[in-house]
């Protein structure tokens, strides 16, 4: 039997998984390509990067003290202190309801990967943040590209959405959660631009890399489930058991 015939038989027997993997690969390839083009624009100071400075100038004109305080508070919920607490509570609740460690393991893998990608990106690119005089405190001194808040928020929102879609059975509930979590990822990124902590292109790449990493984690989980179903939980003892 040829490789093509084996692939066709496997795809027919695992239609949903095949679709998941195709979509995931498309997301990874597409987002990686676009992220690369944004990076080139940043490096060459042309293309979409030309909007960074005019957008920040417009934001400086529309800021108000009350709005500054609200956006700063919201952005801080996606920081290294509050976000792990909030996500941890959600994950522990799902672990308790599922009687499974799956949410904890997936969230840990996704978050660790997002943090590593953020650190690597900042180290490799080393882009300077917007001027401190135009930022709203608390100030940050790490490199600007990509936006860590945005990347991690996107990954967290994506993994939680995946878990909740797996948990809830009604389409309406799933759609509501997908919309809410998408809004969270988008607004977290935009809050970083408003506060003057990142350029818009930092945020765009944060979204793109986050989506790609979520696609990878979800695909690996689906493949794990397939392997356990075919070979039995005794052999594939049991880190992800849902």
C-alpha cells in the first residue's frame, strides 16, 4: 500500500482529526508567514510599520485621565501577577469538573511555550519601546517586539476557548465563549498600544504567534487522544486523561 493510500485511509477513519490538523497547519503556516512580513516591515521601517508612529500620536490626543486609569487597570490583569491567578482558578475549576488533569497540563504547556516565544522574540529583535514620556506607568524596560502581554493573552484565551468548547455541548454557549475570549485577546493587545508600552506591530505579531502556538498545542492534544484511543491508556499512561 502506497503512502498516499495509507494517508487517505487514515483520513477517512479520522475525519475530524484530519480536519483539525489541516486547519491547524494552515493557521501555523499563514500566521508565521504574515508575522515574518510584519517583522521585515519593522526591520526596514516601511510597510505596515509606518502606521506605528501616527497611531501613537493619535492616541496621545484622545487620552483622558479616567480612560487612562481604566485601560491601565485592565491591562494589568494580563500581567505576570494577576493573569496566572485568574487562569489558574479557571483551570483548577475545569480540572475539578472534569476530574482530569487535562486542563492543567494543556494550560501549563501553552503558557510555558508562550513565555519562551516571547523571551526569544524580544532577545532576537531587541526593538525599542515607545518613548517613556509618551507611556502611562507602570513603565517597562524590556524589548518591545513582540508584545508579551498580547502573545500570552492570545494563547491563554485560545486554550481556555478550546477547553470550554470541549466542555460545553450547546452551540450557542460555545459561540458566546469564543466571542468573549476573542474580545479579551484583541482588547488586551490594543490596551498595550493605548498605554504607549508597545507599537501596533508588536501587538500584531503577538496575536499571530499566539494563534500559531495555540494551533500547535491543540493539534498535539488531538494526536495524543488518537494515540491513547488506539493503543490504550495503560500503554500511554496518563498525563492527559480526558
